[in-house]
C-alpha cells in the first residue's frame, strides 16, 4: 500500500462540481503514476476543463479530495501547488512583457532560488524552442510561439505533475509534432495530464486514456491494453459519447 | 512573495505610458496650484507683516497644494486600480497567480503595495516642491509631516477601495467608473458634511484628511483610515476566494 502511494503523484477521489443546479462533474476519480502520460478525452462540455481547474486549485470541488505528491490540495495548498505545472486553455501570458521577463516572473512565483533562475530559464527556453525569442514582446509572437511560452511557464519549475489543457489547439502540423515530442519527453520524468479532442494525439503520446462524458468518467484503460485487444480508440469514443444513436448508425453506415 | 507581485505591478505600470503621463499631469497641476499660491502670498505679504501672529508659507502655500493633491489622487486612482484585477481576469492571467504556490492575500497585498510605492513617488515629488520654498523662507515641518501622513493614508484608502471594485468585474472600464463613482460620492459627502454638523462627516474621507492638512493627527481619523483600508483589502481577498468556490 505504502509503495503504491509513493508511486502515485496525483490522486483525486470522487470529485464533484455543480454550477447551481447544473452538474458539471460527477464522481470523477483520477490516479496518476510517475512517468505516466494520461490523455483526457471527451466531447465539448464533458467537464474536462472543469476537472483540470479543480486539480490545479483554481476551482474548489463541491465534493471529493485531491492529493498531490502526498499533500492535500486544500489542507496544504502551497506544498501541493509547488508540484504542479498548469497550462490552461488560454495561456496566461502578460502580453506587454518579453519572454525572458515573463519566465523570470514565473520562476520567482514558483520560488525558484535566485541563483538557479538563469539556468532554469535557459533550460526551459531550450526545451520549448524559444532560444532566440527571449527578448521578444509576447504580443508580437505568433500563436504557436505563445503556446510554447505557455508550456514553458508550466514546466520551468520542473513540477512532478504537468497539466495541459488542449496544448496543440491552433498550431500548424510541424508545431504539433514538436509539442508532442516535448510532451513525450516530459512524460519521462513527470506525470502529464493532457486534454484534447484529437484522438490520434492520444494514440501517439499517451500511456493511458480516460474518456469523460456529461461530467462522468466513462472509460479508463491503458493504451497498450487497447492495442492488445485490438480495439480502435475512435470506435470506443464514438460508442461512449455519441448522443444520438440514430445519427451514429448513419455515420457507421456511411 | 508579496514583493514579487509588487515588483511585477510596478514594472507593468512603468512599461505602459499611463504611469508617466499621470506623473507628469499630477506634477503639472500641483505646480500650477503651487505657483498660484506663491503669487498670492507675495501679494498679501505686506499686510501679513502687520498681523501679530501671521500664518507662514507652509499654511498659505503648502497646505492648499496637499489639499489639491488629495483631490487629484481621488481622480486618478481609479485609472490605476482598474487594471489590477479586472484586466488580469479578462486576459486569463489570474490563473497563473492562483495556480502558483502563493496565497490570495499575497496577491492582493502585493498589488496594493505596488500601488502604494507609486503613490509614495507622487508624494515625494510634492515634498520636493515644498522643500524648494526653503530658498526663500522657513517651513513648518510639523505641518508638512502631518499633511504627508494624511495624504499617504487617504491615498491608501483610495487604492484599497479601487482594488476591491476591480475584483468585482472583468471589465477594467467598469472597475474604473465604479471606483470613481464611489470616491466622488465620498467627496460629495464631504460637501454635505460641511453644511450639516451631523454624523455624515464621520464617513467622509476628505473631511478626515482636512484635520491632517491643518496639522492635527486625530486618532479617530487615523483609526477610520486604517479600518477603511483593512476592510476593503479583506473584502477583496474574500471576493477572490469566493470566486473559486461558486462561480
């Protein structure tokens, strides 16, 4: 048991979240091992973003508990959050800062020692391909580069858990490939949760997949097992989340 | 951590032209008032000499400048506070601060501190203006000190209120108009309080500042200012915390 708790970096139990009468997330549990990349799939409005906001302390769950590297997110938020890196749907960038200024600020917010900041900055820029953009103002960068700054912001303090909300949206195919490579690389040392709409992305980067539908977790399986069983991810996804059976039959017939 | 946020706020303030324009504008207005009062003083100086205990240059020139400064700060504070939380929310950057291992009170106090450092710059410019009178006379340092303390406290009140209004909305313009409206309301309350000798005057910020401007440090006024500041900072922290619970 104790061995298992050490191996788990993130453990969320029975998370619920209501907005007034509307139930956004119901009884969702997520467990993450070190070095695992988890793909969180689901149609729009399934509750992926809400779940991620709860995991990062941006939203308090209506019920349930979250432990991060052994620290409870509510009893001990500072220790818990220092193990987290989060890239929200819209990257939280200060448009008027240069990339260097911005990453420097983030490093200080995450309590990286002053002496270690220059090294961390260089390393992170290297990993995210931002080397020659350090002195550019963020609002002059293209969307792809802004997304990279967003990722840099999430990994600069080498967190144990990295949560990325649709990191490849709006990028060109080359950039998508680069970001996927980066995510694989991050997965070697940290745990990564990745939400996306793109099924092939899950296929190429993730170790495990969980599918959410209407606020509930409806599927949880390792990708290796799926491949062994010869099940196609897209078939599963459509079966579990397609609302209208009639429509679906038509799609299958086509 | 409070210092990290404060430094960030100051840097963002001074990379935009807003801070520089406001500093120049404040200085222009106050210097104008200053020169006007100096002129008036020189005109009535012969008559003052005939009075037994005449008011000095501090009372005639510097006090009105500080009174004007309080009103100018009342006008510009909404412009400075509107961005603090409303813009962070609109640009989705508040998430960055909330996800970082710092507390909500660090965020709010850091922003408040950053703004107060800016106000300290404004106040020190006014002090330099006042000290320039030493070239031709003597100053009443006691009066200068109480006026400075008063201006510092009242600007802190403006800042605390502005930050609170900014925490209520995602629209910087709404935050500015809201804060300006309330501050103007508090000013008008001062005008009413001048007429009636009632309870109203206890709530007027500028009325309390007037005591400082006359050289009085009234513990009641100090307490009122500090309570005002603490109340609105606590309300801001609670407002941001509440957002996580039920937005």
